[in-house]
């Protein structure tokens, strides 16, 4: 089997749990995902099946969209609802102040990852060190936020819940954004809920639930949930003729003078052969799928 499952991950399971489910349903160990979702988050989790796992980097590196709820008025050790959570008692901002501060997060800037994350430093995993009482000071990394829009402002007994829509580049921690928004507003904040609505060119409106996958597998129709990985690769497409195909799959460079320089997804008709790099009119194979497996 080869392809991508647009999975709607529910709240609760880990991304690794979802990989395990697909391994069980497909009977293959070669399963991966393109972009981790925390257990408390739901939404689009692209699951890569078979040789499609070779394209994890290309599918993980695209733009993403989230629907998030940030609770203002408290801080969380994990920067999300897992806690522990401590109210700050600070004055809560009005809607105008929230909108004004949100605008300062749009653009490119350095973001400090959460202490409870899968990032490593000095050979140690951050969340393991934090749970052991020895949190690691993780270095910031550059992230890009394309847009951050306020969808609703709800003032309650426990604080203010602001629901936002976020469009961002890879590597952005929404938990860190919630934390930093609260700090800039002077009242503290954490991520109360998160749903990823777009990733790897996939929309949550078209995603399938674990229950649906179980049903398809029971009916022998699991292949219906597989999307062609070639259509999702965020690269220019290059089509080869039969003679060029033989050279490409055997690892030989070949002239391709009319194609711009750069990486490209390489096809024979509708069948994905792999990824190549064009430089100075020559196409060189970078990743080649086994013959007969492309889609």
C-alpha cells in the first residue's frame, strides 16, 4: 500500500497511537505521520503509508491552519490544559487590547518552545527532563505566522477565552503562542483547546475518523482512504517519457533543458517516480520509488 490518509485525530490519543492503529489495519510496519499533534489536540494528521513515508519532510514542511482557544488569566506549566494551572489574579484585558497585541505576532520572529516538548538539547528530551523536575532551557527558533485572527472573545468566571484562527509555517508551537500572548497582555495565558484544520494541503472537512477507517478495513475497502502522495507534494511536476523514466529510476542524470532549476516531483503519466533536482538543464534523481509503486 502506498498513499496518505487524511486522518481526523480525536482528542486523547497520541499521534503515535494513530500510527499504531494504521499499522494494525494495513498489516504493514512502514507507517509514519507528517506533523505531530499533542494528545489534547485534534484535527488533520496526515498518515503516510508504505513508501509514502519517504516524503515525510516535504509534507511536514508546508503551511498549517489551526482553530485554537487561549485562556487568559492563568499560567500552565505545560502551556496547555494539561497543567498544573495557576491563576495569576492579574486584570483581564478587554477585546480591543487582545486584538492589538495579537497583531504583533504576525510575521517572522524567534519563538521559545514549551518546556514540555519533544525537542532535544544536550541529548535530553525536554518533556522528560521537565517531568523529572529539571527543565531544559531550549533555544528559540524562527517561526512564521501568516495571520492570526480573533474569532470570539468570551469573558467568564475563570478568565477570558479567546478563540483564534492561526495560519503559520512549520515548527510553530501554538502552546508557545498562547503563553506569549498571555505574557504580553500581562495576565498569563495557556492553550485551552486546539484543532488543526489544514496541513500538507489537506482539509479537516475531508478528513476521515478512526471509526470510519475501522469500518473501511472491516469491509476490505481501506484503500479508498488512501490519497495519492504525488498530488500532495508541494513541488513543481515534471513528466518523463519512457526512455527518460528508465534513466531516472536507475539513478542516471539526464538532460532536461526546458525545466527551471530546483527540486521537482517526477512522474510517468499519473504515476509518481520520485523527486529529482534540476540544475543547469540536468535532472538528477534524489528520491526514487520502487518501480510499480508510484501514485
